[in-house]
C-alpha cells in the first residue's frame, strides 16, 4: 500500500491472524471436548463383575453361564418381592453385580452408591436358575448395553426369561375406569417364542413396555428366546406388601416347579424392605 508521500507500507491482515489463532484455539477446544466425551462414555459403560465360585468358572474364563431360567426383577416392589419370598433362603448365593454410573449416581468417598444395586443370584440346588435384582437407574443409552452384556454371558440354548417390573398407575391408558379397589394389577407381554400361555391379561394398546423390560423383550424376540414380562401397575412409590404380593400368582404360574416361595416370611424380613412410615400413595406427592 502506498502512502501520500509515496512510501510503500506492507499490509498485514489482522483478520487472517485472528482467524488462525481462533482456529488453533478451536482445535484445542474440540480436542478437549472429545476427551471429555470419551471419559464420560467410559464412565457410563456398564461393567459386569462376577464373583469366582467353586462349582463354575466366571464368564470371563468360560465366557458363558449355563442358564435355563433367568428371572429379572426391575424396580423396588418387584425386587423386594423376590428378596422377601425367595432370596431370604440360604438356597441362593450372589454370583455377581453390574456396576452402573450415570447422572443419577452419587459419588461417596470415591465409590458410586449404585454399584451394588444390580445383583445376580444363583440357586444352589440348580445353578442354571439365575435371578437378577435391578433397583438402580439405568439410562436409555445403558439399557440395551446392559442387556447385550448380560445375555452375552448366558447360554442361549434352552433359555427362558421372566421379567417382573413395576409401573406407575399414571402410565396406564384405558377407556375403562379402574377404581382403587382394582389397583394394583398385572398385565403381561411375551415373545413369539413363548409357548406357554402367560395366564394373565395381555397389555392392552396403546400401552407399551419401556426401559429395561423393553430392552430385554426386544433382545429375546430378536434371538427367539421365550420371554414374558409381568408388569405390575400400582399407585404406590415405596415397596408395600400389597403390591409385592401381586406378583405371587404370576410367579407361581411361571416358576412354581423351579422355585418355592416362602409361605410366611418373618416380620423382620419384611420390615427390611417395607417402610410403613412412608406415605404410600403418589396422590400426595
């Protein structure tokens, strides 16, 4: 560029320099964001931890658990039902757990409080019968991941799956009014490979199964595994004896030949899972 006096002055564009600097800063930010995302993905990954046993190697060694019947309890009433009426017997032992971290987890002393809320149990008399209690929250991106990892550790031949799942009454859609006397109640849904009638009314449209039960049912339908989901619609939030006992007929219908329910669990055992001091109906929330 020439000045008034004829002097030639070199021109430097600040825009170009600023853009280059901004681009460099942007690249650094992108790298940092990608590193954070990778760290979150790794932290959110569902990890299975199996306990070594004398009778059967862990899946990390044999890559499979010989399983004929897999029972999954999702949420607190379903899990409390199995804890009170089945797992309080010495006939069962814990064989592993799923470690889960997500936005609802709380870190306490460097440990996630939800680490042991998805636990697997095995029957001593028949190790091919496995129960899983899920009382922790599984995010949408973790539900199918959990399903794929767990079923990847189970033998598929001869496998049968039963899911007990809680569902709030507010999610139930029907033209017929259901009074308080008819709540809680069961509805079921099963895969095409299931040959045994479920024994209970099927889930009516437009109601759907969601969460972990939906992921399990989809997996079983895709792999031609007999599976049935018993969904209990209830108007309570915390575990209560009425809702827990609603699962009894379904459990007896499907698994009476394999597992015997405790006909009269002690009051001390029930009190471990049922807090009578809490308000039970969500109408007051």
